[in-house]
C-alpha cells in the first residue's frame, strides 16, 4: 500500500464505521437499544440523551424497557419517544416505560431497505471523496516531480483496488443488514 493511501486509511475506516453506526437506527423485527441512540429528552429544561437519564434493557426479543433513574421525568421520556416517530408506542407502567417493537409488514421492510440503500450511497460518496483527495495528492506529487509517471499509474491502480475493497466491505455490511430486515 502506498503512502498516499496510508495517510487516508483512517478516513476510510471512519466512513465505514459511521455507516455501521448509522444503520443501527434502522429497526429490524427485533428490539435493539441502539434504536433509541439518537433520542433526546427535554428534562430539567435541557435536552439530554435518553441513555443519560435512564437504563435501557431488552428483556424479550420484541420489547424494550426504559427505567428512568428519576421517576419524575417519565412523562418527558414518554413525550420524547412519541415525538421521535420511531414507530414505537410507549406504555407507561408507572416506574418504567415499555416499548413493544411491532412486527414489520412487507411494505415497512421494503421502505427500510430503501433507507438502507440511501445510507449506503451516502457512505459510498464519502469513500469517493476520500479517493479523490488521494488522487489529487498523487497528481500534485507527480507535478512536483516527487513521483515518476510509472509510480503515478501504479499508485492509481493501488488506489482503485483499495477503493473497490472498501466498497465491497460496505456492500457486505449492507447485505447483512438487509437480510436482518427482510427476515421475518
């Protein structure tokens, strides 16, 4: 691997990690605490992450239980869940909130796969931008006579191979998530 790719390797990893984290919010037929990661609650006059206000557990495959550490904010949590439009309806049980993850319909599954494809395309754009930055660096080095023409084309070939490998990684992650979504 050439030095131009090595300098941007961390960016490739960040782009793939971001994609992995981004798709955890897409719900499958199973309950997953990550579904609530981006949820903020208006508590004590400040927007606070739900994870900082309550413990989140998954006692069964299709339900999530949220137990706030301060019982006085249970209504605020309930309101935040409803406003987030996650497709989950909160059931207030006095000291905790239970969320039942409904079974996905075929239409819902197809819509989620469509969102997954959009998120993947965003990640692929990020990879292309990194590739373009590396290409520009190689071109600049060639213009400054830091690399020969043969090296330039060899570096481009290595870059194309690395980009293809990263895109294959994205595709594998997407296919795995798509299988989770489509599994009944």
